[in-house]
C-alpha cells in the first residue's frame, strides 16, 4: 500500500506538470515542485535539503552528491531500481515514462535499454542513478521529446 500511495502522488505531480501544455513551463514553480517532492526525501540517506531537490528538478548535470542520492532514493522508492542493482527495471521504468510520453513506448524501451547498458559498470548507487537520469534525459532530447521545466 505504501508504494501505491507514493505512485498516486507521483502521478498527481505528473498531471499537474502537464496541465500547461502550451510551452515548456510545467505549470508549477520550482518552489512548489520542491514542496511537493520534499516529503519523498524524509526516509532518504542522506536526507536532501531544498537545494539538492532543486538541482534534481533542474536536471543539473553536476549536482551535489545528495542530489544524486535523492534521485536513487526516488528510483528505489518507485521500484525502478532494486537495491544493489545497477540497472533499471525496464518494464516499470517504461511504464512510468509512458505516463508522460504516451505515444513513445518503443522509443522508451530503447532508451531504457541503452541507458542500462551504458550505466551497468557504475557500481556506486547514487552515481548510477544520476547517470541513468542524465542518460534518459539526453536520449529523450535526441528524439525531440518535450522536457518540462519548472517555472521561476
């Protein structure tokens, strides 16, 4: 049940994020998005502060280690990556990404496979999660998928 509650919250954030489809602004400010994500960091080790969450939502390529660990914590919480694993669960990751990119299942499957291969040698969990996130972002951009950005 704990997973279902978190998944519901995540889906709600995605719905809010895509409420304003006219441009790349997601319809929420950075501070509102940080407020919404902050509770997910309560059980993370290390617990991220607001700046670390900000780095994550801004897709900072060189964030603080705590931002990378928060990404891992989220991926683990949503069962996208198992503890001790260096690869994303392909089915769950594609399912979650498909909520945002409904017409791109084939692309998403390919992206997850590419990123799993690219990152399988990165053993440190926080670096691995960050590298997966940056790989997925890069692959989405190369395929001209719209990447939502928080407002000011």
